């Protein structure tokens, strides 16, 4: 399969305070999130100067992947597009058309399957294609990588590094808690999101020989009457404290890079809550642009470029599908509020 270019497709984030409200308007449009919650989240960004680290990291990722593919014998353009901030998907697709790129390979910066982490990105591309007309560039999306050995290796090493940062007397009895972005139950029920997260956490725990570990959620943003995945990380810290757990390492396994959700919800809110409880707390690094992540992303691209038969995966499940079925990860249906 010949590809003209590769698209790194991500969520996007503001790069200054003037970007914050337009960004949040894009993210929250049509989701029924109260205005006061949007203003609360805007304040989170204000604490960091309105800058999310995700765009800079993805620009660096584009450079690194380009170099990695060139090293593998493939000189192919790699472009960045975002859902919620420039460069927007329609603009980048228009650039591809202008450059004569008719077949794109797309890497979405998410390792897990759900509507907002996979299908919605494909819908963004299809909407841009529809607006562009019959001669719009076509695309294929590479598979999610929750059980790729390099992803598990990177997360495991980052957890091990975090454990070493705890006081020595707690390094053997600290609880490792994996976190992921909470999503509505109506979205979780129609995807393999929780199954894949549980498997990834299990694989990391197995690699580190952990006897116990937990998977919890963070960064809920929907209306309070709509059920979302729980428990929340801060509520879970209360439970661990009540159970006598002396220290905690938090691994944001559901995030491939530092988003504002990681910086605020884990590095400020959860950290401060753990301090109030008297629990030593360390947050493990996200995979980011670790060289092994870059190697993995390039490998996933080469699976499609070179039509490789070997598709690496470990654990209980095979490598995820390349082509998403028609009914894969459908949009969540609104439920009647729980009273």
C-alpha cells in the first residue's frame, strides 16, 4: 500500500491564555457541560500560563518519527493536525490536497479504543473529506497499541523510576495506581476501553511483579447527573488511606503525553490531596517521546507501509484490528439522568 504522507492526529491544546476559551469551546461544544465548569477548567490552564505541553511534544514527535522512518528507508512527509486547536484537520487536509497527497496514513495519539479516542478522529477526517469533495485525500488509521510490548516496557520503566523516588521505607509497600481519562458509561459500554486499560495495567504489573495494583479514572467533565467511569483518583486516595496504604505511585497509563489533565489533576490536585492525607505520592512520567515510543509508532506505520505480516502484541489479546468495523466505538447515546 503506497502512502503519500503520514498524519499525526491529536487532541490539541492552547499555547497561551488567548487560546484557552476558543479551545474549550471546541472541546465542550454540544456536551452539555455547565458554563461554570468550563470557567473552572479555564482557571486550570491559567495556572500554567494557558499553555498545554501537548502541541510542542507532538511537533517534536513529528520530527522524530520522520527521522525514524528515514532511517528505515522511507522518506515520507509527516504532518501534524489537531481536533481542537490549529493546525485544524480541514486545513491540514487541504494542504495535503494542494501538495498532491492522495493517500494518508494516520496515527491518532491514543493507545485505547473508544469513541472520543478513535472513531471521533476518523469522523473529523471524514467530515473534512466530505466538505472537500470527491478528490479529497483518502486515509487509513493505524491500530491502537495498548498491548504493544514497547508501550508496556516504557510505562513499566517509568513506574519503576517513580517507585525509586519514594522514601526508601515505602518503596516495597506503596500501591501503584493506574489512571485514565474518565468517559461516560454510555461510551464505555460500547467500546473496549476498560478492557484494554485493564489489560495494559495488568501487563505492566506483571512485568514489575506487583502483587496488587488499581485502575481508576480522572478528569471527568460531563454533567453530574450522567454516569461516568469511576472511582475518581482523589476518592480512591481516600479509600487507600482508610485501608492503611502508606504511599502511592500514580501512573497515567491512559495518556501518552502530558496534557493539562495530567498536570492539574495529578500533579496538583491529587498530589495535594495525598499530602493532606499524609501519603507520600509520586506521579510516573507519561510515555511522551521516549525513544522506544518513537520506535513503536514507526513500527506501527511500517506495518501498513510495508504490509508486514508480523504485528507485535503481548498478553491475552491479539494485535488490534487495522480497519475499524462499521459499528466500532459508536457515539454515546444520551441517557436519562440518574436521580
